[in-house]
C-alpha cells in the first residue's frame, strides 16, 4: 500500500490556523503567522500540511491562503464542518484504506492492532501507532470512524 | 437589575498567624448578555473572585448577588469551566458531561439527553465513549465546556480556559466559545472569563475589568465596543489592547 503519512496534529489546531488566516484576510506570510504566535516553523508546518491535505488551504512561496473550500468551511457550523471533513478524509488514501478494511470486516469493526501491524510493514512501529492514532482522532471528529477503548476496536461510524 | 452584582467584595486568608488580603473591596456589575473579562497580574485574586462568584468559596466581607439574591453555595444557574479541564480520567466523555447533572439530581434519561445535546454542540460527537487520556487538550476542554453548558447555566464562569492549550487550539476554542455565547438557542446569557491575556480579553469581551496586583482592586472597567468578529490587526483593536496594558503595567 502506498501510504501517505498524516501530520501529527489535531484538527483543532488546523481550525485555529484557518481562523487566524481568515483574520489576516485569507492570505498571509507563514513567517508572520509563526512570529505572531511565537511558534517555530516545525510547529506550524505540520498544521499547514494538514490544511493542504484537506484542501482547506494552499501554500506557495512562503505564503498560505484559504481555498474556496476553506472559506466555506469557516462559514459553516460545527455539523456542516464535520460533513466537509468527512468528504475530504474519505479521499485521502490512508483513510480510504482503513474504511475499505472496516467494510470488509463483520459489523464494520476491526482491532486497532490490525492497522498498526499493517502500517508497520512500511513504517517504524512508533510512526505506525501514531498514524493509527491520528486516523482515529480525525475520523472520530468527522464521524466516519469510531473507536471503542474497551475492546480496542476501530469501527465504521454510521451515525 | 444586573445579572450579577459585586459589592465591596474582600477576601482575606489567614496564614501562619498573618492575614493576607487577596481582594480588596471589589465592586462591579455584570448585565445580561455580556462577556466580561477579568484581567490582572498573577496573584491578584481574579481566580479567587471567580470561585466566589460560582459559590465555591465565600467572601470575607462584601456581597455577591445573583439576580438580586446572595450567592450562597453552588447556584444552579452558574457553571464553571476550569483551566485544567477537571475531568475524571476513569469516566468517558458522556459520563464526565453528565456529572454536573447527576450532582443536581437529574434523572438518568434526562441526563443522557442533555449530555448528547451539548456534546453535539461543542463538536464532540464521535468521542462520546472516549476517555480523557484519548483526547487532545482542545478536546478535553470541549468536554469541560459541554459539562458546564449541560446544566444550562445563565452565567458561565471560565477560569483561564485556554491557557493550557497550544496557540492554535486556543484560537479555535475562543472562536467556538464566542459562537456558543452568540447562539440564541443556548441558555447562557453572560460569561465572566478570567484571563492573563490582554489581547485575548480585547478579542472576546464587551467589558474588561482590570485588577491591580495583590491585593486585587478594580483599577478600571474598560468597555470594548469593537464590532464582531474582531480582527487583532485593526488599529482600534491594537489601540485598546495598548490602553489596557498601560492600566496594568
């Protein structure tokens, strides 16, 4: 499987970044944003990467700008935002793979360990575990993936 | 009548045979549908004051009135969001949100209905069965906010609710708290928020109450008449931020 690693950030950070970008008129120099927040480039780059992956912003030559989808996302209420995220996540390879695996399983449930082992074929164990954590975290927020801490199973969230 | 009135509120702690005055004759009102921020140097007693407003502590002298009645213990119309989230690690998100309702004697069916409603409101759908250890700081504070909202308070007290979060998550939650406060379907009328961030106060408040260093006294109350949504780069925003800084520093 050709994996795309997800940046290890929370969606709250991505949303906060989009909101700051909107305050700046929708386009800003990355340097200015990181300076105004006292953030190192290493802190802010994964957030930008996540925003790009979700097609909510685009980065070019040191500037970041909201996309039309990013503007629509910011105008939406929390449940509409989740729908937008659900659509975007379904188009990201690692999510498509996890969702396909879950659909193949009885009741749409599979052990979390299964995904860690699968990703660990291409990644160091620690990164594989982190990737599963991020997939579950983002997927839960978008309400496409659920997770049971009792059984340590990932499952399809069918509302 | 104001929603909340503070009249000459003083708090004195006795420590090793000495008396330490933390707050000295603090008076101000909070009207309906207001967002009031309390700012001041650390140790000026602003968090102590918030605890007294919420009925978790009592003034040594002076009076705190909610809708004209003295606050005596925890009031069902007042709820608190804490800086450190104050979640029980062995309870799920839903159970943590239900906790405030349980302590008020609400039956289990109604508890679940209210918890579901406010979990949805703060964007925590999908995390109902999660334990706090599975959550990022931002999601933990969302649980804290949902728990406070679930008791349907008219006055929401927030004690530095964003200071334990990274800068971007904090910005996201500021915007979400403002959206919740502006939502006409929610029962919350006014919010009192303690913060040490002057820029944060100018971003969120209608009125800023500025405190002196210990013993905390009200130096000034500053109306914030900037239109919403506010932009930190606007000249008026920067001017007002500078004005509040100059009161305190």
